[in-house]
C-alpha cells in the first residue's frame, strides 16, 4: 500500500510540473532562421508562429518563390527547436518515474 501512495504522490507532483511546463512553453520563444539569417521567425515553445522578419534584399517581385521557401524553412527550423525544448523539459519532469520502456507522455 505504501508503494501505491508513493506512486500517487509522484503522479501528483508530475502533474503539477507538467502544468508549470505548459505555462513555460507558452511564454518561451524560439527563433528559426533560413537563408543565412535573411528570414527569421519567432515561435512559441508550443509552435505558434508569432512574428516573421524578412531582410529587404529579398523583396524582389519576381523572386517570390525564394522568399516563400525561406519562410517555410525558417518556420520548420523554429518548430524543430521548439520540439527539442519540449522534449528536454519533459525528460526533466519524468526523470525518476517508473515508466514502462517506450511510454511517452507527450
């Protein structure tokens, strides 16, 4: 019975940590870049696109495809960075919990 109570306490503590981590991810901002920094996007830790910065040298009417591709690449870079932060944070939260191999909480 003590093991069950200990597990319940661990689960409750993890739940609190997860709620805090979710709030941190909302506030966290990551930047994704492309084209050597000519396109930069800012995203939340949850992957919400917040802003896009484009170097004026890319503002050429006949080259919109290049700009579009760079925006997509920068957004993908930002998403990967946000996912990496999420994985690191979740690893911290679940550290020491007796989870079965391969079980993921996110």
